[in-house]
């Protein structure tokens, strides 16, 4: 009887998917990363990290956990300190490579919120984890600058004055570069650009 209930042949493809999704994880390697960090399985931690779906987020979470351990109980543990620094460096290097390839998408990456971690962005997670070296990364700094300028990249005083005097100039992409919309990197419409610009002012 149990065999018949659990026999894959008796389920449709969608039922199989629903059945296994309810018991599984969105990213099993990420779960194993947390297990490896908390159980001090450092010998396999790097391997698991390379397999997870979001290596920057994974490195950030690992470094944040180690930072918390150093703060409370393990401040004299040089191994944990080295591991924390190592994963911060890895996260920064990945962001630098993304920044060189596509500046706007790299900024969107650190802005993207994770529902698993309180709907916080990577910058917020780095702040909570006291990871100053990560926040000092050029991508995170670019994110902070764009937050102050409402997502307008390289906004100078001259461009502000030009935009106020002649709003149609905001549609010239070579003059005003706006941060892409959402994760798919869609462009803002003309009215959205004008709204964003004058909302800041």
C-alpha cells in the first residue's frame, strides 16, 4: 500500500513537482552552507559555496555569521577571522567583475531584496553584519550614491540645472542615464524619468 502511494508512476508530472517542492529547498546548497558554517565544517564550506545559486549573497551571509561569532564569543579565533575576510574578498571580487561587465546591473544586484532575509538588500545585510569592507566596495558606494540621486547615474549640478530649464532633455540617454527598472533591467518611460527627476528636486 505504501509503495503504491509513493510510486512515481502513479503521479502526474505536476503532482511529482508539487510533492517534492513541499519537502525540498529552493537552494539546497545554501542550506548546506548554513549547516557547514554553524557546525564548523570548514573543509567543505568553499565547495558548497561555489555550488549555490547566488554566490555573492552566500559569501555575504557566511561573512556576516562569522562576524557575529567574532563579536560575541570567538574574538580570539584566528581561523574564523581569516574565513570572514576570505569571503568578504570573494564577494567584493564578484561584484567588481559584475561592475566591469555591466555597471547598472551590478548596482541592481546589491539592491535586490532577499525575501529569505527579512526582505533586505545586500547592502543592508552587510550593514547588519558589520561588514565595512563589503560596504566600501565601489558597487555598494555606487548604490548609495544612486539612492541619493533617485537612480540617476552621474548627476552633476549642470545636469540638474539643464533638466529644470528644459525637461525634454531628460529623454536623451547619453546625457541622463537612469538606473534600470527591477531585476529584468527594463528602461523607464519618458514620464517616469521626468517624475523621478522632479520628485528629487
